[in-house]
C-alpha cells in the first residue's frame, strides 16, 4: 500500500517533501483574506493553496500517486481546523492551467472522504480566464455563505 511522502514542516501551513525522483516540492497556504474583503465576516480563515517545485526537474515526475497522497495529507492537516478555507488558482502563465486543474481534480475525486466540499470557478479578468477551486470543510459553520461569496467574487472578478 502506498503512503504519502514524509513531510517536513517549514512553518505553519507550509511543508517540503521530496519525491522518489528527487524533486523537492513546497506545499503551502497563504493568507487570502484580502480577496474576500467584500465579505469581512467570512474572510478570516481564507487561504490560497500553492504547490511549487523547489528543486529538480518536474518533467521527470511522471505518474506518481504518492504526490497526490502527500497533498491529501497536507489538506487533512489544514482542515483539522474546520473554519479553514482554501482557494486553489490554476496558474496560467505557462498555459498548463488545464493540466493543473485536471491533476487537482483527479486528486480530489480519488482521495476525498466526503468531508471536503469543492466548488470550481472561473474568474475572467481583462479577457483572461482564471480557473480556480474553492475547498471548504463540510462542518464549517459558514459553509453555505462561503460558497456563495466564492461564486459571487468569481462572477464579478472583471468588474474591478
């Protein structure tokens, strides 16, 4: 049975791990409350989720199920606090955003135990589509309001 890669905590909600192919990943959450400034009662525990290759050649990663398991472990730690919310934005700078979304979706559907709700969105800013996903724990007391705010902010993204 596969297990996640060992995580090294860098600081609160920030981890490094090294895959079997020698790629070092940095997985972390950053304060994203400013994006929900129009919803100040909901903004406190909103974070962006990020994955960066710190060292190594990502092209060598191939299909590695342990990476997905490791990301799930990071989310399990994150959602121990039910009020935490994560937004994942698929970076489109290199035009690989659709591949990133497919990979993230695969991990979610493969490993979600039903405790996390995921809403997908598209924000259109200056004619560019920005794919994003919103993750909230089912037991978050503001779950419904948070999902509404996420959808509303996506719909009005280009208005600013």
